[in-house]
C-alpha cells in the first residue's frame, strides 16, 4: 500500500510543481518497517479524529531534525486511504522531494516510518526511524508531528534522536 500511495503523492508533487515525477521510494528490503505488537509506556501513537481533513492556505511545510541537523521542505504532499487521517484505521503518508532529498512519513498496515534520503545517491545519506524506534506519531487535522530514534542506514553516524513536524495543504484520498 505504501508504494501505491507514495507513487500517487510523487505524481501529484510533479503536477503541482510543474516538474517531472521522481518515482524513487525508500527501499523495502523486508527488514525495516515492521509493526510492533507491543507498546511500551514511552511509546505512543496519538490521533485526533476530524470529520474531514480541512484545507489550508499555502503549499504546506515539513521540518525534520535529526541530532543537530535540520532540513526544511517547502511543501508537503499528503494522501490517505480507508479512514480520514487521525481516525482509527486510516493509512496515510506525507512526502516531499526537494534538492535531491526526499522526506517520507507514513502510518499504514506495514507500520510507522519516518525517513530522509538522498534519492540521487542513497549511499550518501539515508536516515530512518520505524516501528519501536518511533516514540510518537500524531495527526491533528492537517498537522503531523512525530519523534523517534533515527538510524543512519549508510553506517557513517551513530543513531540519533529526531523529530518531524508537517503541515499538509490538503489530503488526497486514494
């Protein structure tokens, strides 16, 4: 499901920016993106139900901080299936490609996942947090926030704490 929604989001990104679509998505090697079946006191997923995601002015925004590094993305492409984001049973993702970097946030049947990667050259930068490494992931209308421990998939840096905030201009229902 993540790949289908990611492709839709990337195509919409290309349509809204007047550029071409980059259909590169985070690699799925079967060893990441597993859903934990237990919850610890420190881990939480908070959702606030809304009847229908509301629109906002502007293209949206995503800010991701890992350790002492912060990336700002002008715009956000947001999509969901099943229930409205913030409601039980919703599967959703938020993504943006800018300056050869892709930030990707999702909560779907495969689990919760937050990443940033150099999509031109995965070997230079790729950070991920998933499953138990995500301590919180919250949807409140068009606003998303999350936190967790990120692992450098290139092996160049130790794990680091991080956080993400995003504002969707609107949600595309898939």
